[in-house]
C-alpha cells in the first residue's frame, strides 16, 4: 500500500531582509537552490516544530522585502522587513507600501478587506477598511478546498485578492485602495503587475489594462489602456489561469498550453535575450572558449553574418513549448523571472537569476525553460509555485499522485 505523501513548502532566491526562505543560509542574503521552508514563528521556537510548521502553511504571499504566510487555521504570519501576526485571515495582497488583508466573518463580525501600512511591526489599526457583502456565497464559489486540490494539508487557499467577494470592485495596494470593476466581466481571476492588470473572464477570455510601454498588455502596441480590453490574439482560446510579472504576462489554457508576452530583457519570456547572449559571450571570451571550444555559447548569426534578432519586447501573446513537451498546470511570475508547474509535477524556471530565484544552484539568467532537478532528484511531485519579485516558493509532496 502506498504510504502517505508528506507535503511541504520550499524556498529559494532573495532573503536579504531575513524573510523565511528555506534555511536562509545563502551568501549575502540569498539561497541558490530549494530547501525546505522553516518558519519558527509557527513552531513555538522549537526547531523540530518549526520544521514541521511548513506543513501548516496553506499559502504564501511574498513581497520584495517580506513574505506573508497564511496558515490552515487562518493566521497570517509576516516575516522579513515587516513582522507580526493577524488572525481570521483568508488572503493577503502584499506590497512594499501596504498590505491588503481579507479578514473572514467571525461570530457576527462582518468580513472585510483591510489596508495596513507596511511598517516594521504590524500593530495598531488598519489605515482603511471596507466591509464585504455576500461573503459566504463567494467563498463557496471561489475558495473551496476542492478547487485548490483538496489534499487537506496542501495549499488550501487559492489566490483571491485583488478580487473581492463582491461584484463591482477590486483592491490595489496603492491609494485609492478600492477600484471599480464591471460585473459584466464575470471575473474568475485578477492579477496585478508593476504597472498593469490581467483579468480572466468567466468564459476563459483574457482582458488587460494599465501601462503598455513594454508590451505587457498583449494588444500588439505599446499604448496604455485605461479600461479592461480583451486580448484579441487569444479570442476563441479558453484560458484557465493568468499571471503577471513586473512587466511581463502569461496565461495557461485549459488544455495546458502556455502563452507569454511583454518585456524579455532577462529572458523571462523564454525568447532570445541579447543581455544573456552578451553575458555568455563575455564568459566565453574570458575562459578562452570563444574560439576553440564547441561548448562556447555564441549569439546566433543570420545569413548576412549579423546578430540574429533578439526579442526585448513581445507585444503579442506567443505560444511557448516546454523542452519536454509537457502540459502546464499552473504558473507564476516574479519581477523578471517565470516558473511553471507541469501536469506531471515538474518545475521549470527561466529569466533573471541573480539571487538564485531560478533554483538551479547558481545565479545564471536563462532565456529558455530549465527543469529544477532538485524536486525530481528527491522524488517530489510539485503542485504549486508562487514567485516573489526576487524569490520563489514551491509546494511539493512525496511520490506521484
């Protein structure tokens, strides 16, 4: 008989402010490869309990200098430049200025969204609140355990914010915290990049708006859009998930296809990046590989001998195939890196890697997907990935489901 699959969270990348991220023992505040998450605040100070506390975390919400951990009993634990705890929490939207917290309805106290200042110690009162109407019905439709996988010890809280359990508005970590949203869009998911927003509609349609100067809206131009506009290039394709990086975007179709667009400066779209090619050429020159070794990685040449076209901005959605040809189950974006989980439980990452946020035990940036071998080597099945701006958190279980 198959033994129980023990779940756990793992982290890697930037932890320069002491935010919980594996052991946090990496050089100069970074961790270059995955390690089991240790969060002492949940374990009462005992190391063995702190290690086990990783299984109590239902979801992770990272910002740049701190991370929020949501537990199965509704606690929010903050680690890094912001510290503190809140009870009765359902979700968190973290930024360096404010935390938007969805507080649950408890003993007659209405559910509400609260904005807290991102001060070193979370204390006092929120700077803004808004009560939620029809919370219970929305929770049933969008936040059930079955929707999130239903393992009982896994990530039980799918991302809810910045959508709120009430039609007609969403929240932003910048004032004004409440933003109008047409209920006609029937939003299933909404995510925020640094300067843009993506919305997944009720029938799998894609809408984007905000700043488009780096192609992150996917409309084929670099113009801004003040209101949600459907991405015409994806019409007729039903999408299941969307994700926004700092200035790039992606979506996963119901059939497991991955589409990417926006800024590609660090290879985060897995398209040819001039910055990465020039770095590889410099390394090859310095090592003597440039002229004498077939291992030297040179920028490609076209028929005229000029450098082939590198892609800095991709203003239309581009279909991206993983090296294994695997279908994608879920994806996440950091500021300039990308991570996807395949339906067979493997993790692929690419893009900016300066702090080890790609998980390949180095600081190299990549403009093509590469599997994170740690999980396959340890016979771990990856089920979820959450990218912070400069780091990555992964949820995995032992064995195959």
